[in-house]
C-alpha cells in the first residue's frame, strides 16, 4: 500500500479558475511573441545569404511539436519554430527563452530543493506538485529530482574549489550544523563558515562534513580556505566548540576570537533552575547590551557575585570565556549586532536544524552537503549588507576602536 503525507484537495481535477486560465493564455501568447522575436533576430544574420536564383538561403520550416512548459501558474503549451537551409548548410534555431529539453521555469526548479528539505522525499514530489500546480503537472518525477541532485553535486564541487583572493574577508562566523538526519555512519554534521567581505557582502566560504566538530576536521576546513587564498580575518565568531578555536590558533593565530552570546546565554541558563532563569537572563543581557566595556565588566562581576555561591557551574561557564565574550567592544559599534552572535549561520540552516521527521530515504554525507549548499545559495540571495559596512575599511587598515568608537591617533590628540 502506498503511503504519502500529501493531502490532495477534493475534486482537484475538476477545479476551474478563470483568472488562472486567462493568465495561462496570456503567458502562452507572450512566450510565442518573444520566441518569434528571437527567430527574426536569428534569421537576420543570414539575410545576406542567397541561393543561385536569388531566394533566401535560410528560411522558416514550420514548428516543433507542441510541448508543455511548467510554470508557477501551471503548464503552458509552447511551440518552437524550426528553420532550414536551402543550400544544405546545417542550421538550428535554439530559443534562449525556452531552451531544448527544459521543461520548467527557474523559479519552479528552485522550489524543488525546498520541498525536498521540508520532508517531501523524492518519491512524493509528483503528488505534491500536482496539488500545487494542477493535475497536468508532468516532468517532475523522482528521477527529475535525482537529476537535479546530480547537478547540485557538480555545482558544489566547483564552488568549494573557487579562489577566495578576490576580496579580503574581514569577519567570519563558524558553526557546526547537526542535521539530525540518519547518515551512513554517525550523525551527520556539517562545518560551515560564513564571511563578510570588505564591501559588507556576506557569503558562504565553506560547507564541509566533519567528525563531531573535532580539531582535525576544523583544521582541514581552515587549511583548505587558506589554500584557496583567504586572508587572515580580523575577527572570528562562533560558539564554545573547542575544536574550532584550537584549529584557528594553528592556522590563523592573529585572528581575534568572539564567543557567540546567544549560545553562551543558553549554556549558562541550562546550569540554573527554571525559576532562576528569567532573572539570570536579564542579568546576562545587561552585560552584552552595555554601552561601554567598563559597564559590561561591572555587570559581569555582579552576575558572578549573585550566582557563584549557589550555582558555581553557571558562573564558571560564563567566566571561562570572559575575554572572548568582550572582544566585540574593540570593533565598530555599527557591527556589534552582527558580530556578537553566529546568527547568520543559525538562520540560514533553520530548516535543517528544526527538521524532526526523518524521511524514508537515508541521506548520505554528500547528499546532505549538496542540499545544504543549495539551501545556502537561497539564503545568500536574501542577505543584506553588513550594517555600517563603510567602517570595514577602517577595520582592515587597523584603526583602533574603543567601546565601538574610533579612537583618535596620538598626533591628532596633540593637534
């Protein structure tokens, strides 16, 4: 018996939407007009070619059989013109708008990895798209998804080998993403690094598989980035995973460390009883929300004095990373919101982190990486530039900041 988690609408095949049909008709006419314009442009390049009796050497030759083209409003029928040469020279007209063998729009193709990640494994893709696009949805079978995944693998291989020396990286965020999906061996884990360029653009630098965020796994990732030409970042942001920081000290020893306040807050609160957590959370927020480092240090000391006697484990958790938690005060205040946490990675992979229902198929490590790569590409398109990105040039040149404000040089003070 076939099992599926796709709930079809009642009488879906019989549903009729006049507006949708109108849009389909308009789209079909628009595509036909655009393809006709392409054909005219194509034939223009042969306008000077003539046969012995003075007729055009390259002429129209009817149309290819009509074929459906999947769009967001359902299938639209497309007829592509054909041409022939009277003198026997091989000529072929190929539409750039509707290339050969392409059966769906780019926007629809981009939705497939999202459907897959949402728990619709490839065997259920066809009934899912039938609900979304109508009963005539074709060409989107499990084999189609498999072909797309092979394309993702090729894209991923080219991306992870690309050079990184085109623009300096100022900050990097690092985190290990545990998907919760079954793997061939252990629980699948991806080591992810996001960087921000001198122009404030955030970009994925690395998405690699690792063994429990070990030092060796992070070392391999960082050495690969260094081999691809990545410069020494000014600041690295991440949680308390010791493997990453140990590897950073080996590969990029000059980079400053900033612990993620979001992770640290959760770790400290986990050491406290639930009744004490709301008040303790406010006390922690008073530390990283302070306007100056001195105020933050005072709030830090107050937290230690308040909870050390009853909950030494909580205060030790906070105290051990004190220096690294305060690093952001030495950078522009405009960047504090971004460099205090590893949120860029957290938000990009929320779909995988929060996925609890396991699909029937067992993802391989490569399958997970390729899926995360495509998910990361989608996230990149929605990322905004770093707030206050014009200050990045000053960070690169070594300008000193105190409490988020630029400190004047000694000669400027004397003047």
